[in-house]
């Protein structure tokens, strides 16, 4: 059961609990280091390295509202036009051992006043997928967001994107519902699933991430010994699988 805290105003109305303190700082784009990867602010100079690992992998772009981008000039233009500002604030992911570029992701909808921040635009190359670095990259953004003082860390995705829904819950982000007909990326309807973790969720989630990312959690073949989903599932307020949404294929008409 979810506990909601409130107080009464002078007229007896139930209102939300007061929140003290100052608004958190805006993320500064500084480098974030983990043991498997590190994040640095995306610039047009990363274009060639991103194309080297993403070009031809069009499945990576299916759920994004842009792309695919397959050559360095187009990638540079995309970065300059869309990914060089402060919101969304993009980071490129590099492998710690050899500085290999492996993908990118961003903060977005950064709202210090309401202390809410979102992660998105995740585009991890095949060399990064299903590796500890893929988990650690998201963990680094979560850790920094809560350290800044944000109260809410959001993840939104097309509800038909099963992998993204599963990933959100694996990271300990609880399903909060669906915004129907929320957007039209590439001319197709998008019903958007909302997932989030809040600051009171973070201490046990942080401990679980650190335990999962520890080298001792992997055998000599690099296979995990304990599942991050299994560690985080008990902290989910609500699971998407329990929500009862059903979708039907819409047949094309000629």
C-alpha cells in the first residue's frame, strides 16, 4: 500500500505535506564516473564515434522521435540542432577501460522548482546493450539527480515498447499510468507510460544498484549472479504487468 502524507489547512481541507529547503541546482553537465563507464557532456566532436557504433542499427531508433542517423555529418547536424542545449542535457557514454564511445542518454524536463527530472533519449549501441555499463549509465544519472536534491526521477516511454517498460521496473521505477494519445512521433500515435522513483525510494534502490554492479556479482564469464529486477521488485509501488492494459493490432486498410 502506498502511504500519502498530508496535513489539514485552517479550513480542515487535506493538503499535501509541506516541503522545505531550496530548489536543487541545475545539472552542470560535469563528467560522471562509474567503475564500468563514465558519462561526459555530448558535443558535436562525438559525432564520428557515435556513428561508428550506431550506424546501421536501425532498431535502436524505432522508439525515438528522430533518426536513424547513419553518417557523421548528419550526426553532427543533429547534435548541433537538438542535443547541444541544457534541456535535454545529453551525455555520451564511454567505456572506462579504453574510452570507447558506446551510446548516449539525457536528462530532460528538468524542473528544479518542482524538484523533478527525467531520463530519456536512451540510445545504447549493441556493444553496450546487456552489459553492466548499460545499467551503470542510468544509475549515474539517478544518483546525481537525487544528490542534487531532486525529489522525483521519471522515465517515460511508448507503452508498446516492452523492453523500455521492463527496463524501467528493473531500475526500480514504479509504473504510474498511461497518458493516452500523448504524442505523434514520426506520424504514429504514442500512448505514454509513466514510471518514476522518488527520493524516499532511493536509499534501498541505490544499495541494490551498488550490490548488482559490484564485480563480485559477475562470474568469470561475465554473467550476473543476482538479478537487479529481483532486488528492486519489492520496492515497486505498482507493476505494469498488474495494470491490465490491453492492446489490439489495428489492421491496415487499402
